[in-house]
């Protein structure tokens, strides 16, 4: 993987596509993790005396009302504090003000350009990878670095259009390098290689199941999605989550790989979707019509552990229960703890399971917690990612 270290950036104008898509409430940044994450690449460019021009999206811009709430202005302030250095914020995505500011830069200066998706107001130019826009942004710099993993599965002007116009002078930043080094261990994993899948919908995970079922030694399935598999086996799942449209898919996977897919054998049930009611543990074939399973049960935990005990590599996507409710997060937490305490090389595949691991204080103890939601899933589906291909 070609990284910023492989390019000569000394004294050059370096365009860095960051992921500053941070949560902002009433003009205040609620969580600056993504800004902190970008510092390593930015600092490296500064050490090399580059002129640093930062680009990022923030939220979605569909109408004029979205402009003010999605300005990157608060990010410029926070970044400036973190770097202890002035960050010049340019309130536009193109035009004279931006060009003059760039032409007047000294080595070691930093500019943050306004939200790239401001361009979406005018015919979705950023999100549809408008050719003219990609060429224009590329014309502002000598070198392009992509360090925004969260949008790597999208073909946008700021992550595909620019490198298309700066061929040979484009590379990845340290964040993307880290993500890929970790995720690519799944190409030839140490075995047994176990996949854990949970979460709500089968439909979101079809591509992942299809791609990983041939590579993994076993797939342990919990969460709401397990119930569609159980229904496909002919069990009564009561009021548990059902993804009706995918019963047939589950059936075909179970028929094709009967020994690979491991399903829950017991479950924590209630009558209502709430944290307030007491739950009961039931065998998986004992559910009544008015009951719903909100977590796996203790026998399933033991069953899953029997597969994990010898595992050398684990990839996990989606919590095994309704982890937003205290009662139904205990088994997800327990198995996270189990993987950490047994030193099993574990990759958490983005989204909710990373949030669960953060809540449990275990995120920094696993081998890798992937930051991309959709991007990580598409990687696990085995798809080619436009942001990677454009630089490759
Ligand atoms: P996903 O985005 O597909 O990873 O789904 C995560 C969501 O799945 C979380 O909001 C969980 O509350 C939900 N979930 C996990 N287990 C269950 C379950 N047994 N019943 C309903 N929802 C669940």
C-alpha cells in the first residue's frame, strides 16, 4: 500500500482528504475522536514542511438549511487547539478566496476547506464525482493523500476525482494504512478463523455471509438476525425480529453449509421490547407466540465459547443482543471480554459492535476496532472499494 511516506511532499502543496465527520450539537463538537485520529498524518506532513490543505465532508447537504449546521468551522477551531497551531478556515469549496489563500501559503501552513458536500447543493457534484470538480480540487495541490476510511466505499470527487487527476502523486494516510493492514490479515487468517455475526437485519449482512462463509471455519450467529435463520429451520420464533424477505436466503445457506453456521440454542425472552420487564431464559425451540428473544442465552454463550477457545482469528460484526438495554448487553460484553482475556486476534467490524466495545471499555484491548461502518462491511463483502482503486 502506497503511503504518504512513499511520496516526496517536502515543500509541496499536499491535499489531505480527512474524515472530520464528527457529531456536532449546537455548534459544539460532541466527540473529537476522528479529529484526533487525523493528527498523525497531518503532523507528518507538517514535519516535512508541506503546505497542508485539508478536505472533508460533514453530514449530508441536501438543501440550503443544511449548510449552516454542517459547516466545518468548529472543526477548524478544535484542530487548531489540538495542533497548537493556526488553522486557516476557508468558508467555501472553490473560487478566488480559496485560490488566493493557497497561493499565499508558506511551508508548514494549514488550510481547512469548507465541507466538500457543500458542492452537493449544485447537482450533487461531490457525491456524484463530478469530473470538473475533481479536476479543480486536484489543480489546487501537488500531492493527494486519502486518510478518510469511512468514505472509501464511495466514489466521490474528493476521494476518487482528485486522485484520478493526480496519478502517481497520490497515496494513503496512516489511518487508512492501519485499517488495511488489520483487515487484510483476513485474506489469509491464522486458523481456526471464526466469524461472529449479530445485529438486526439479515439483509445488511447477506454479502458478508456469502463472502465469509467460504473462508471461515465457522460463523456464529446471534442477535436479531439469528431468528430469521431459526425461522428458516422451521422453529417458532414468536415475536422475535424477523426479516421475512430473507428466509429463503437463510434456508439456502443452512442447506449448503450445515456444519458451518452455528445458531443460538437458548435465548433471553420477554413479552415486550423494553428494558423494564424481567427476562426468562428459554430453550430455542420453546418460544410461545407472544415472546421475543432479545439476547442469546447462557447455553449459547458456552456453545460459542467452545468454538472460540481454539480460535486464532475472529472477525465480529453486530451485537448478539439488544445492547442498548443493560439486560441484553451482558453476553455481548462477556464474549468481548472472553476474546480479550484469551488473547485471540479479534477484529471488530465497525458500527454497533465497536460502540459496544467502547461502552465496555474493551475497544483498545482488541487487535483492531475498525472505524468504518459501510466501508468495513463492503470490505468484508469482498467488494472493490473505489477510494482504494483510484490510488492503486
Ligand atoms: P446492526 O446495525 O445490523 O449491527 O444492528 C444492531 C442493532 O441490532 C442494535 O441496535 C441491537 O439493538 C439490534 N439487535 C441485536 N439483537 C437483537 C435482538 N435479539 N432483537 C432485536 N434487535 C436486536
